C-alpha cells in the first residue's frame, strides 16, 4: 500500500459526508446512520493524529463512510465518484485494501 496522507484522507472523507445531499427522511435513521458514524470518524481522526494509518484503519473509516452514504441514499455511481476522489487526494488504494466496490 502506498503511504496514505492521513490529513488528506480524513479531510476528503469528512468533506464527502458534509457535501453529499441527504435523501433520508427518517431522523432516527439519520442520527444512527450519519451523525454517529461521522462522529466516530472525527474521533478516529483525533486519535490517529499524524501517525501512519494501517490498511485496517483506512478500511474501518471507509466502512463508516459507506454507512453514511447508504443512509443518505447516495446512488452507487456517486458513491464511486467520492471513493475515487478520496483515493486520489489521499493516496489510498482500494486494491491494497482488498476492496473492489461498495
């Protein structure tokens, strides 16, 4: 796996969550599927600091991101676009994580 730019990775993930339109009308589902995972990602970012992320770390964060995008009812094509953006800015590779698609 190439080196992941930790700051860029978390920045891109959190920007994706913030900028993706929400199509979920259930407030309880939104709280558990978007707000809670986003808070966990921010806590993970704080805990990680500037240390190098492991593939498991990146996979965990991407799993939380996937939860938020599915809860927001983000179409698959748009989810793929955001994942490619995250890969580009952070240096993460889905192939190195063993993840082909969501």
